[in-house]
C-alpha cells in the first residue's frame, strides 16, 4: 500500500519537481499551492501519511501555521518542513512550533 504525502509549495516549478520526485518513489502525492487548498484536501481525505510543506507560503497561513492546524485536527499527523532559506526560516519555525522534537542537522 502506497503512502500519501500532502505537499504544500507555492512555487509551481518546485512543486512539480517535488511531485515527480515523490511519485518516482511510488508515493501518492496530493499537491496544494497554499494553506487553504491544503486544508481542503486534508479534510476530505481519510488518510494523509505526511504533510510536506514549505515554511514560507506567499498567501494566507505559513507552513508552520498549517502544520499546527492539521495536528490539532488530526493528532499524530507527521510533518516535514522545507525551506529555500533554512538558516532564517527553519530556526524561526523551531522556535515557535510545538511539534518540533529536535533540531534537524544542517546541510552545508
């Protein structure tokens, strides 16, 4: 049985690249370009194994706010955040999000 990933990325080029990469690994990908679309998808699906979201989204809520909302609605939801600006955004995310258990290793 395939795992389902809810991908939230506002940059269409990055979104399509990530979709293709995940689908090559036989994952089911549900893609959204913002938090509102992601919430709609999440609420209509029985199963989402992982939320993969950009930290900074252009419109509406941030990826962190989205993750907190999804965890509140469905405790135990797994979350992976990504950013093109890891030093600035990931450190800020770690300081405000309740779901971060430990710091991720930095890529150099």
